[in-house]
């Protein structure tokens, strides 16, 4: 297993990170344990979670994923794993988190409450990488960084990162950290896949110039890049089949962003290329997300342990220059299929 470092940190991680947002919803506790056991047996040392998980977020289940991981961790050597978690972002944006009475903010009070809860549920006294789940447009970034820096100094957090952020947000935070001599965001966790290449427009350059690592999530575009939505009948248990049937307009809008005429047309072309080069599209999509120099570890997820096999195949698959050009040509033909 080859390892990579996150940003300018001592976090030496595997190129694939196990995402856990299915634990407690799509995967029960028993299956979640199987998934984690299989990941560790394969050699993975990096797990990512959040106080809001599992998804879809709900007041009743929030925190359950961390509890499941904490139970699994009880008989494991804690320092053999790199564990990342997240504080919920502000309630003043696109989504109101169903925790802390829908009043979340990335300020001292909420960060403290969130971190204390995460440490308790995971049964650990430190988090390796603690991330802001999405930005707060009201609380000055200085306050957020001062609070996180205090927890770094106290030993409760080793390093910090951000998620679902913009080039402006990441650059602003990075410059404030330099000027105020505070712990900086060493990573950014954003959606990135062959169907969503927006990160390459501006954020990739920030990461390359400032030695900040991308931890891409949804490399399979929520399962769309497996090809399962390009069948005559969408599996009823598929995530976006459930989302499309959800009465919540925001949930439906998210599903239509991932499953639409342009994404399905793109996937059809990617399926043909995968067949031409003798590789499963799931493995190819995973390998594509790992090939960039600014990527430290690609976050993958599963609802059952068997799904990990083909994802792991992507770890050793090398995309040839010829194939890469053909993959790029699909994007050039169907630009930004996810918008």
C-alpha cells in the first residue's frame, strides 16, 4: 500500500478513505462492522465521518454513525487509524441541520458542542482531522479558526480542514491563518468526479500552490458512475430513486442534479470506454479521482461489504494517456453535466 500525506501534516493516509455516511441507515450496525473490517483487512487506515451522519440527515438518527464507529473502535488500536469528522455548517444556507434546534453556526459554542459530542460518541480523546462541513457566511472566519486552533493546542484535534468550500473561502481562510499564526485548513473535502469537474476550474490551483489536499467525495457521483441508472429500470433501493420519490423539493433537486439527461448520456459514453479498455466503470471512476497531484485520499462509501471489491480494484488501475484523452473528450462534448 502506498501512502500520501494530507497537506503539510503528519497524517499519512491510504489513497482511499472509507466514507461512513451509510452507517445506520443503508447499512445496519452488523453490516457497518463488516464494511470497516474489510476496509482495514485490505489496508485502509483512513475513515471519514460527521456529527450529522447517517444520511439523509434526521434529528432522530444524527450521531448514530459515530456511535457505530465508536463501538467498532473499542477493541482496535486507536492510533492505527486516521479518523476525520466534521462539525455541521451554518443553518443560514442551503440546508438547516436537524440538530441543536436548527440553529447551528460555526462559532465557539457550536464547535465546542459538536466536538465534545463527536469525541464521546467515537470513544476517543482526539480527532485526527476535524473539518467544517460547509462554510458559515455570517461568522467571521477569524472566529472559527481561533476556536479550532485552541482545540489543536489542547490536543483534542490534530489538524483541521474544510468542506464544500469555494476558492475564495479556502484562500481567505488560508491567508487569515498565515496572518494570525493559527492552524490552517490542510484539506478541503469537495464533490469531485468525472461527472463533476468543477474543482479543476479554480480550486485545484489553490491546492497546488498552497499545498492543501483535496479529499474528493462522491467519486462515483452518488452511484451514477456505476451505470445502474442507465438501465431500463432504476433499482428501487438506489439512493436517487428514493430521493426522486421524496416529497422534499430540495431532496428532489439534488437527485435531478445527479440523474439527468446529460449525466446519463455521459455515463453511457464512459461505459463504452470502460468496456473498450477492459475495466469496470466503478474501478475506472475511482482511479480517475486519485490520479491528480492535489488529491491525498479519495472518499468512497458502501452500503454492503461486497461493494468494496470493485472499488478497491481502482486502487491499482493505471489510466493510460490514450484513455485519459478519451475520458476528457466526453467532458468536452457534454460540459458540466451536473451543472
